[in-house]
């Protein structure tokens, strides 16, 4: 089976660190057929006080009820999206038929087939706007099915490490699938791969989770036990030592607060009017270091009147640092910018004719 490549927090003390992993995009081509399997039962628990045996089932039953309630509340709002040759997931955003998903799920398509979870209806939809810089997109159903239910989006700033979460979507084309895990970390800055179908975006403040996220989960829902969507599963990591092999238990979701900010702008204005993302105002390329050549970002073009232009940076300069952080690739520059806001004033270190210089720059908006 041919799967399209996927692109997807460090302990709290290092929450701003970038993820050093090979990342792949989680849209999938085609479906998968699975055969049934069975497993032996768990061993019986022996010994132990009567009070302990009585307490465990009560706690387990309550947790199971919480799981089931979250599934019953949210899963009907998680849809399957088919675009051209790719397949992914989406979440019903409002009663007007707006659905939020990943930009890499919609790709270059403008029309889609959406399968609802509650009724199994297949409904056509059209693109409203895709925002690859944040790997988010909004599509809209051409006809709103009866009983379509919008999901409730929570406050992702309140998500904590160790919190139980459920991932809902269509992994490998298996619609309405649910996996369970915890929030492993928050505040991750992750750069997607662009070669295998990803947008190449650098996304800040991602939620890392141990819930299984596989190709097809992209655009689905990461849900807490209060039945709130706290993230959009987007990325899965692969083990660099295994090449294509998945890194189990490491997945990433775009935080719900960011999703709401972007989706609300798209629905209101038809595009993103305020990205909140810092920009330097250049195009560049990675310059690989050598014996007599430094690693960095070679400036190809400079936006006239933009932040870099105002700071005196010119085409041909080589950027080697931003705010004291080494810049060796376009990815490292994007990650450094992702942790800053438009209007921030910072320092840029660059080389011009082997002469190292430093400039102060006020960052613009992407």
C-alpha cells in the first residue's frame, strides 16, 4: 500500500525547543484492509484487601464512562475528507457546514467528498481558504445534512502534560477511529517536511501526544475528557535511524486556540488577515558550510521596505544568527522566527564579503 509521507512538547523546562526528528505528513492515499485478530484475556488479580478490589472497578468504570461520553459527544463531528488521491479527516466547526482540517489534506484540490460520521452521508464540499503557513484550511459543505453537529473547541492554553486525550479521525482510511494517550508536552515548535506532501510550515506551540496518530488522522480531533477539541492532529514523527519507520507514541497537534483564531478569520473574511506570525521580509536558501564557507541562510531577495531592507540587509548576505540563536538552515531561521511576534525588535547576525555584521531589526508580519 502506498502512503503519502507525513509531516507532524519536550518537558516543560524545554518547551520552546524544536523537535529534532524526521517528520512526515499524515494524509493517506487509498484505504487499507485489515483482518481480525484475537488476544488472550488478562490474568486475574489475586490477593489484596477487599477494599482495594472494590475501589478499582469503581474508578475504572468512571474512567470508562468519561471515555465513552467524550466519544459520543465529539466523534459525530469528525468527518472523513477525500481530495483527489489523498484522504484525511476534518472537524465540523459550525452549523453552517464549515469544516476545519489541514492544508496538506486539501492540497491543491478545490472540491471534496466528505463522509459524515453520524449518518454516513457523502456530501460534496468546496474550499473556502487554505493557509499552508499554519497547515490549516477551511472547507464548506455544499449542503448541510440534517443533524450535523459542530464540535466544541476548548482552550488549549489550559492543556497540561499528563492529561488524557483521545485522537479521532480516519487513520489509514478507517473512519471514526479513536485512539487514547496523554499530552506528552506542550509548546513544541515543529517544521513539517515538504517533499512528501507536507506544506513545509514551521508551526509553534504544538501539542505533543502519545495517542496513536497515523496517516489519515490529519485534520481530525484531539479531544480531552471534557468533550472539547484541544488540537488538530497533524504530524507524526519517524525514527531517523529507521528512515521510513514510525516513531511510536510521538505525534503532534495544532493547538485549538490557534485553530480557532485562523478559522474565525477565514470564515469571516475568506482569508487570514492577521497571522500573528513574525516575518523578516526575505527569500533565502540554505547555504551548506564547507572549509571556507559558513553555514547559514543566503539572502536571495529582500522585500522593498520590509524589515530586513530597513535593517540594511541585502541580497547576497548570509544570515548566521537571530537573537543569539545560530541560523544554519532555512528551517532553523523559520523556527527562530516562529517563536517571535510581529513588532518584536531583535538582532540579526550576517556575513557580507566575509565581514561579520550585526543589525537590529523590527520584525514584520507573515
